């Protein structure tokens, strides 16, 4: 499994219905889990992003399929960003020689 950060912003539609964000996020997590994604945490944030999901995905294709599935609902737009832990980054650096 690979770790990903899903950085999400509300669309105009999502912001107009902001009071439902907790319920919609519960539904989004259930959708992600159906794709085989394991959610570690969900955060509502202040700054350039409105929501951040910390998750493990089987692969990059799954991460992007989840992005598309959630985006199709019209409430958020997301970017999936691969995250490397210390050991994974060390393995990347070892390839440099």
C-alpha cells in the first residue's frame, strides 16, 4: 500500500451546502474504502485547502480513480499526492548511488 494525501477544495456547490460537510465526508470515506483505500484521518483545514484525507491506496491508479469518483459528485475537487515515509524516502535516495 502507498500513502497519499488527498488535498481537497470545496466547489461552489460544496460551499453552498457546507453544513453537510461532515455527512458528505462520511460518505466520501465509505466510497474510498470500497476502492480498497484505508483512511487514517480526515482534517478540515484553513488555508489553501478545505479538507485533507490521509490514506493508503493500493496503487496510483486507485488514488486517481477515487479523485475522479469524488469529484464527479460536484462538491469537491481533489489532488492526490504520494507521501513517502522515512524508509521509503531512504530507498529513493539509495537509487541515486
